[in-house]
C-alpha cells in the first residue's frame, strides 16, 4: 500500500479535517505525528487512532514551539515522507473599520506565520529523500473573499501564494535535496472543527448563510476534504504542484 510505513506530520490533527485525514492515513498503514496545542482533543484522537499515532505539543504560531516539535520528529524517525499543515483559526465577524489588532495578529500568526515555520522544518526533512509531498489546508475564503472576515481572508489568500512559492522553489531535485511537491486544498464550509454542532446551533443565521454560499447548498463532511488531501499526497497527483484545489461545493464558482 502506498502509505504503508510512511511518516506523516499533521498539524491541527486532533479534530475536524485533521483527524479525518489522520484516520485515512492510519487505515493505510502510515505512522502519524499529530501536532496540536489541545492535549485533551489529542488524547481523544489517539484513542481512535491507536498505536499508529503519537501526539506532539505544538503551537504553530510560535517559531520556538514549531522548532521543538520538529526536533522531536527528527529524533523519532530517519525519514519524514509527508506533511499536512491543517492548524488554523478564525476571528470574530467584523468589518475592517472595527477589527481589533489583537484579533488580526492572532489569525495571521496562526494561519500564515505558522505554516511558514512548519514549511521550513518540513522541507528540510522531507527533501532528504525522493517523492515527498506537503499539503497546506487553506480555505475557500482564500480563493474568493468574503466580507467581515478580513484577517481570515488575508491569511488564507497569502497561504495560497506561499504554497505556490514553496512549490516553485522545490519543484526539482537540486544539490540541496530532492524535489518536494507542495499543494493546497481550499475547503468550503465543513462540519466539525470551526463548524461544531454547538456553534452551528447557536448561530442559525450564520449556519444558513454558510450553506447558501455553496452551489451544492450543504456542508462538506470532513472525510470529503480528507479525500482531496489524500489525492494531493498520493502518486496519483505526481505531476501536480503549486495547485490550490477547491473542495468547496462550488463556492468558488460565484455567489448563490
């Protein structure tokens, strides 16, 4: 099997999309390093994933925390094959005129600086061997902006550009290492994570709005986004790099 005995890092791997793809990879025989700052969720994830996964505390917004987490990975395995940068947060809905600086900074530090710190460590490890791949989890909001979410939109739009630059810089073997494919998936509204049942029930107008911006008029199941990530990691996408794959129920087509 393609992922048998492969080593994979997943940031934000303890819930939502991260956990969904972790389940698929575990079922395919991969060894997983779940990076999260939520130890309680990570413990619950490990109960599901069993011996195929281990938890490493990591706050991706902290360069020091990222460095420490990847040093632990390097100390555990000789080779890192794949990485999925899934950790991300959102901010309160607010127009640009009233955005609080702390909310802006918190989102940018996590959603943009975090993947940068991770990419630096991941590329150094993965490029030591051929056939490596990285997937960044972006958002439909990074493909087609939405009002009252400037920090989130800016962070995900920039993440898409960062993905493409990383893909360009690592598309070919070089004296410094082997090529690494770098792609992104841009999910639409997805159940779990930021769209927990409690949050959706507490904000019915927002819940309906999220459904209505998709052509398919529904939320994604996290497993549907995991399928897209698995494709971008796999050899079936061996000639794909620098792509932002929209898995958004048609959100990117236009407003409905």
